[in-house]
C-alpha cells in the first residue's frame, strides 16, 4: 500500500500562485508515476500533470501547459505542483495520485492505484 498526504491548497486571487505538495509513504518502491488531477463541482475529474518517478519525465494536460510545473524531489520523496497565473476556472479539489502500471496512458485516472484525500484550491476573480 501507498499512502499520499497532500498539502498547499487554499484561497488565492486570480493571477496568483500556489504550490501543492504530495508526500507518498509506504511501498513507494512500487511507484512508476505520480500525478495530479482536479475536480470542479459538477465536472469530471481531469488530468493536470504527472511525473515518472525514476526518469523525472513530465506530462501536462492542456489546462496546465505553460502555467503549472510538476516536479519531484527524491531526497524527501515529495512531488510538487507549482501553479502560476491562476485563473478562477482553476478552482477545484486537487488530488495527488500514484500509479504502478507502466502500460496505461499517463493521463488516464485508471493508471493510478492510490489517491490522496484532495486539497481545495479556490481562485477568486
């Protein structure tokens, strides 16, 4: 099992920045990729960004390209999502996820086995 603890959400004005953190624990050696998804009220959960744990290769959804940066710090086993130039439409619950599967698409929620509890990000206009 892998446990994920997220932090860093909050309220920010449009144009501001936030950094989300996700610290996995447990059987972390089994992790192939880690990602962030988000879900706004009345909408489906959507892919934001992901990083492959060993290679550091990063992947971004269309909503994140150019504004968000995902990174991982192996020293403290933490994944970060730096979000800049935030917009009201970025308001959502953000979920950290960890996946073991190496064949599924990185942007597919089914590629992830473990999920955090979610952290609320609210961007005011």
